[in-house]
């Protein structure tokens, strides 16, 4: 099973591959995605990274505030989508 981390305050030009590579330096990553605006296709400045169960809390604590592309990341466990 995996857990999902919310990653905010990303530089606008960040790719899903760059985000996954950054997180792989700290632990196993099973997937990542950058959220884009539906109309323009541009990044909205946040994304999600999937990590193994039990790793999410450690990674969130370790990487929250860590510099990525000159910006301090906001990292926490993702909340379920509200409809």
C-alpha cells in the first residue's frame, strides 16, 4: 500500500519527474504528479508524491521546509479529496 503526500510551494516549472527524483533522495517513491490548471495547462504550484505506508510521516517531517528550486517546500500527508 502507498500513502500520498501533498507537496506545495513548488517552482512553476517543476516536472513530475523532478519532484520524484528529489523525493527518491530521501526514500522510495512509487509515483508523483504535478497539478495543472485545466484551462491553461500551467502548473498550479503543487503536486502529490506516493510513498510506501509508514514512510509518509517521516518524509513529511524531514522535507517540510526543505529548499527545492529556491523555495521552501510545504509537505504534509494528503487529505482525502472532498466532493
